[in-house]
């Protein structure tokens, strides 16, 4: 069961840094895949300005209409109809936090999200999103050089 539809006209748009570096020039990095002019899949990462508990409330509240289910991904994660979100602390000893005008506590929180607008609304799809989010968290921690 595919997460995106088949189509001839496919395009990819990268937002923020072309490499996955949320501590570089931008605090955001994302990728959108369009098929036949319709955004089908999005993956993104962001350094959050929220503390962990506040971010958790924000994520759960904003996704409440989608009936989120907790998943083991990052410090906290959820899966819902059409996507998944997670956040985790990224400790980077020896590397300066950026930007300087943001509290060091807020800079340490990384939020990730994936969504597929045309994905089937099945339990199998939720399992796929859960597996993708776990892999995305592992990738992000390695790319951002977070301490284990």
C-alpha cells in the first residue's frame, strides 16, 4: 500500500538548509514531494522554541482532531491519520547553540514531522508512519551530532 499516488509529473522542493542542519543558517529543514501538482508527502525538522512539556501539549492539542496515538519515537512521539510527529532533546557539548538570543534550553529541543496527504487511513499505514518516524529520529540525531 503506497503512501503517495502514482503520477508522471513529480517534483521535490527543499526548504531551509539543503543539508539537514538545524543548527546552521536556518533552524528549519524540510522536503515536499508533489505529484501532478499536488503535495503528497512532507518531511521536516525544526529547532523548537518550546520546552519539552509545552511542545508536547502543543503537538497533541493541534493534532487532537486526528486522534493521535503515542509511539516510541524520540522523547515523545505520536502517529495520527496521515502522519507522525516526534520531539527529542539534542545535547551538543562543545558545539555552540545557535542563535545566541534564544535560551539554551529551548535550542536543545528538536521537533520532527512527516505527513502524506493521500495515504490510506489504515492500521498498516500507521505502522509505516511509526517505523518512518523512528528512522527519522535516528537519522536526525546522527546528522545533528546529538549525544546518545
